């Protein structure tokens, strides 16, 4: 996943129940974090989180660093089917 001022390059990540995800954050512009509260994920630039999605649903992710005027728009969803 790449982040810049002020968006993530993916607004939607589609997965299947049981998938194990490896999510790496790379900031191409600005300082951002990536948080997926439902999976206790909160990573900074260059970090990787690995987690398994074991329940169907829609889970929000967002930027976890107060990065500036566009911060509130830095959101997306993980959709598990
Ligand atoms: Cu931000």
C-alpha cells in the first residue's frame, strides 16, 4: 500500500475469509500511518503487518498520523467475502 498527500493508492481491498494478508506501508509523499482498528493493525512507513481475516465483513482502515488538511479523507475499506 502506498500513501501520499492525501490518499492511499487503494481505497478498497477485497479478500476472502481465511486469507492471510501482508500489508506494507510505503509513504511516497508526506508522513502517514495505516490503521486497521478491527485487526489491531497500526503501522508506520516501511512497516509490515501480517494478519488473517477470519470473518466476513467490511472493515475500515485509515491514516493514523495527523498528516494535514487531507487527513480525514485518507480512509478505505477491507472487504472480506
Ligand atoms: Cu493522516
